């Protein structure tokens, strides 16, 4: 995909911006680059001396001198190449490290709405794949391009200096030799990229199947999987076969054209040597420079494709960095919450639709006041908008009209960080992270002591099962708490919420994940958690609604009734029905 000029400019700007701090290294790299190119070019002159003065005159002294000079040049070249390679690669790695950090720092602050329309996976690939492309380009390709441009220029000049007549022949011959090589080279590279993608397909296919092995075997799906997998593998082979065929052609053509061209040159030049028009050394130097010019021209034409790929990658990264976060503190009139808040919450005629479906309001005309310290249960059918209300309170999304206030402050006038410090949330699917049990409990307060962690776990009735784990609190959890039951995860999430000790607690009860035993334990943990805080709890259990001061019945994004369990059972049909279905209460 050819990069547009805007993309080129963006990518170039990005590279410059990130390279700028490392001026010293860049200058060093350029010096080393020029130095090594100069030495490589002067090797040709060394070759000429060696042939003309060493071999032709048959003088051992001159041969000694020539070979001595040659070794000096070789050592200088080796040192220069070391410096060049080290500095250039260093810059590439350094710049990519900086870009990765900056992109991640930026991403982690973006509003959750951004991740709804942009799949997390795609962004992950930008962060890894695109920066890797940039790294190879900045750390390798640019250096190849510069070095070969220098060599090409120097080589052509030296060719003309050595022998203008032969040079004219070479200038005509080089494109004829290079063109087919470049043509097949491009094909090979395109196919090898395709082939890598196919290999990745094989990997992800296996990963998916083996990850779901119980389902696969339970449905006796193996024979279909064998067939599908065989297809994936055969596709991979087919791409690989095409690639190696092109590659074989490439090698064959390179040998014929390059060696053929050298042969032709030796013939023309050899005639001149025989006729005494040029020396043997000149011819040797000439062949040397032609090779350099040919190789440089080939390398240059190859890396142009790479540079374009990098421009695409760079432009995508620029686009990520340019994404503004939508949830921000107000530009003017920033307000602050008091140091201790009692936990008043008010929804006032709130309207909201998710950004992905702007014409389908999820919350409509929603007004509700939650008093400081009370426990309010939210009940309603699945999809009524209960979890969405929590998202709005934490300001993960901005409402389209109306107002939400905490402690009398419109939440849009607060710094989101400050707002969120007022809440502790236990969500429906508790999120656990890779790390130890203690790390997970400490999540909201990394400086909490081990004693505090234990106390929170005890209060959440998690202490017992944690103690039974192989390394207790230092047991590492797999990805997303792999290896824990739903109830255990939720108790860890409760411990985490207890530890941050925020004035308002948001609790999204999970029903499906829990067995009766865990439910009982969680039920025991909750009163401790709700004590002295304003609590909003999305309730699926009778014990919870009975414990609540008031119950809000929500349906289709609207508040349809508000009252105590006894009141609602009598007055509200929807509640009575839900109570019967969910809590087994018969009226
Ligand atoms: N991220 C989202 N994007 C678009 N629609 C959503 C999103 N999350 C939830 N919804 C929709 O909003 C409605 C309310 O969802 P939710 O608040 O999760 O319901 P509840 O928690 O009451 O079961 C549902 O119709 C759901 O499909
Ligand atoms: Mg929900």
C-alpha cells in the first residue's frame, strides 16, 4: 500500500520529534557512516596499488607496504562499522522505546468510549507491530539508505576518475542488471510477509482450539478441526512454495546477471589491459567500484519499499497520539470536592446513549437522589441500564443532557481523577490482573501494608482461601485471575474495594458465577463493606434488597419506582414479578 504524502510527512515529523533529543548520537552515527563509506571506497584504491605495485613489479617491499596499508584500512573499517552499527541501532531502539512509552501513556488515559469503536487488539498491534516496523526502519533501513547513497555517489565518481570509457558502459549495464533483481526481490519479500501472516494464522488457530479443548471434545468436533487445520497448513505451504520458487529464480538470475556482467567487464577491460591502455590495478579497482555501485543501487531500490511501509506505520502511530481524550477536567471553573465527603449523589434528568449507538438512548429522563450513608439497591431486568449508571457516575462516558452531581458538584466540573477517588467499585466481572494476590488487593492503594491487605481480605472473607493457596498472598494469579472460582474472584475484588476505603461504594452483584456457599460468604462480607458509606448496589439477591434502605426499580433506562421492599412488593408489578423470579418471593 503506497503511503500518501501526508503520511510521509506525519511519519517524518514523528521520527524527527523523537530523534531530536539524541543529537549527539545522530552526529556520531553520521560521522561513522561517512567514515566507513570512505574507507570502503578507498579499499578500491588499495586494491589497485596492490595489483599494480605489488604483483606487477614483483617487489616484496612494495607488496609488504600495500598489504600493510590494506590491513590498516581493514582495522579502521571494522572499528568504524562497530561504531556505526552500535549508534544507529541504538538510536532505533531508543526511539522506539520512547514512542512505545508515549503511546501507552497516552492510551491509558483515553476515554473508554474510544476502545468501543477501536478494537483493543488493533490498538495493541499498533503499539507492537507498527513500532517494530519503525524500529527496523530507523535502526536499519535509514542507515542502509544513507550508506548506500554515499557509496553510490562515491563509487560513480571514482569510476569516472578511474576510467571514463568503461564507466559509460557500466552506467548503461547497471540498470539492466538491477531491474530484474529488484523485481524478483520485491516479490520474494511480499510473499515472505504473506507467509509470516499465514504462520501466525496457524498459531492463532491452534491457540483457539487448544484453549477450548473441553468444548471441542465434548462436541466431538475433532474431525472438523483436523480438516480446517489441514487447510490452514496447506495454505501456508502454498504461499511458502510460491515464495521459494521466486527466491530460487532470484538466486539464479543474480548469479547469471552479476557474474555475467563482471565477465563482460573483464573482457572489455582485459582488452584494454592487453593493449596497454590501462593497468591491471585499474581494472581491478574498476571491477570493485562497479560492484559497489551495483550493490548500492540495488540496496537503495529495495529499501524504498521499506521506507513506505514505515511511513504507513508512523502515520498510524501519529493518529493514535493525536486522539484527544474526551473525558477531561473542565477548561475553566474547575471545582474540588471537600476533603471528606459524605456521599450525596444526585441524578437530574439524565439522558444517555452509548457513542456506538447514538440513536438508542440507554438512560432516559433519569432523576434520583441518593442520600449520604444510605444503601440503595438498583433492581431491574437485564439490559435495563443499571451497570450503565455506574459507568456514568465514574464518568467513563459523558451524558447527553441533564446533570449528575456528587456532594453537590456537577461531576463535569471535577477532575475525573478526583471524582473517581470517591468511589470503590466491585464490578460484575471482577477484573484481576497478572500478579500476586496481594498486588491485586493492593490495586487501588499500592502503598498499603501487608497487615492492611490481610485485614481487608479477612473482612471480605477471602483470607481463608488465600491462605490455602500455595504461596498465600504471594501466589501469582494467571491472566485475569486464572485458576480462581467466580466467588473467589469477587471476594478478592471486595477486599480491594475495602482497602481503598472510598466514601461511595458501587457494587454490581454477580449471580451467575456464584455457588450458594460463596454467595453466603459474600453476603457476610458486604455489611462490613457498606458500613458508613453511601452504597449503590445492583441487586440480584433477596438478602441485599432487604438490607437496602431503599430500592430503585429501573426498566428501559427509566426509574419506574422507588421504595422499600415491602412497599414495592405491594405497589409495583414489575418489582413483584422480579422478586418472584429472582428472589423467589411469592406475593
Ligand atoms: N458499551 C456499550 N455500547 C453500546 N451499548 C451498550 C454498551 N453497554 C451496554 N449497552 C446497552 O445498554 C443497555 C443497558 O446495559 P446495562 O447497563 O449493561 O444493563 P444492565 O446492567 O441493567 O443489565 C443494554 O441494552 C445494552 O445492550
Ligand atoms: Mg449489568
